[in-house]
C-alpha cells in the first residue's frame, strides 16, 4: 500500500516495472530499475552525489554508495562522487534489487504530543522519512516509534510500517497519528477513508494570491513523464479537493492554510503548482533554483483532529510553525518593514 503525504491509503500505483542495466555502461548486477537523468543549466556545477539526491527519491548517502560501487555512469563513463556535473550529460543510475527491509528499533528522539493505550500523536521533523525503504533503511520515524513502543503497535500494515496509518513527505514537518493496536488502526483508517479527519497544513507559496479563499477541485494521478511527480489529470487520476485560505501576503510570496478534503500523494504541492503558485522550496513542482537556500518545500502539518477509537471523543492537536519555516517568514517581515 502507498501511504500518501496527506493521509489516505492508495493502491500501489507508484511501483514501476524493472529495467535491465545497459551493457558497457553499468556493471552487471541484478537490477530492479535504471534511472536516467539529464541535468539542466541550473544544475551545472553541482556534485554528482548531491544532484542525484536532489533529483531522485534516493538519499545522498545511498547515491554515494552506488557511485562507489560503479553503478552510476555519466555519459558512459564512471566518475567520482565529487564529480561536477555538466548540463546535458546523461546520468544513468542502476538500482540493485532490493534486499528485504527489516525495521529495527532505534534510540532516536521523537516529539510526542499525545499518547495513550490506543494512539500516539507525534510531530515529525523535516528531513525524517516516515518508514524504512530503499535508500532509507534506518533513521526513520518507524525505527524511533518501535524503540519507544516495543511491540505495542498495530500490525495491519506489516513489519516495516507498524502503526503507520498515514504519512507526510520527508521534507514536510508536522503532526502524524500512529495506531498502537489493530482496532485503533482500523478506526483511524476508516476516518481517513471517510474524509472526516481534520488535516490542515501551512505553506509558503510563490507569488501573490489575490483571492482570500479558494477551493481547488482537480483529480490527481501519476505524471506520464516523471515517475517522481504527480499531476492534475494524470494517469489513474482520483478526485482531490484542497481548500485554501490566505493568511498573509508578502508581495512575491503568500502564506496559506491548506485544509484537505481528500488525501492524495503530494496533493497540496500538485494543486498549488497547478494554479501557478508552487510551494517555496519545492524543486520537484516549482523552479529548480529556490530562494533562501532551501531544498525542500515549506509545508507544515499544523492541525490534526480525529475521533478517538475507544472513547468516541473528538480530539484536535495543533503545532507551532517550526524554526526553519519561521526564519524565512522573519526574513520576509524584515524586508517588508525596511
């Protein structure tokens, strides 16, 4: 199952077919996939490992391992991880067949907002992956939760996603609910399916949004060119609705609250890009060169509300804007006040 950024559970529509390595360019390995990248002028001069980390869903450290193992070629030749890429080069990355991933407890500090015998509400920091996957086998929220809870987690979604009912992207921070038993998991999952969970995000987007409120009702599916992206009216599109409310205008930027009616992968990012207001810091859906030295969207899950699985009581939790986000807003305020 694919746990979307915004909460609902979708089918495995993001799993692509494997491709064999091309002889003469990449060593012979049992290959699950070959990724091909072509750097743009904006990417020129970046380190190879850093560029791969930015342009794919692979971590930079995993990219370094692939380069050192000879599984990355640049225009048909092997290069070092510190190689400075050029625009127009063909970069081929051979992804070996995945070894079975095991999630193990790790003593990683986590910010627990609420906990009882059924549910945990945590605040995920930016940069943390929710569950183990290829390229991110450890250091995830699941590893931290397993250490904290031991065996007291829902088993419905398997050994590498214990307790995980929904997720938010690596570079999105904010509130997540986790189920400590199967009964709680079923209740929370049903609420997500019914779209009754309150989920509000705060985001900084490019340009000035003129309307104070708007609703984006546009189906989302897979992009037919870039497997990392989703697109409005893409392949296998499903209904997607986002309600936007302007919080503050900064001239070239707008701070918005985005409340989800549905939960599709990258929903807020795709919807805002579709109306020409991509999220600041998001090179996947916005400009490659981002302001403020950002490499990750300014998106924070600040409000989460649900019916408690056991008591039937509505519970709502809020989260303050994190420091990394607030620093950008402070810079914008300083600019306006000059």
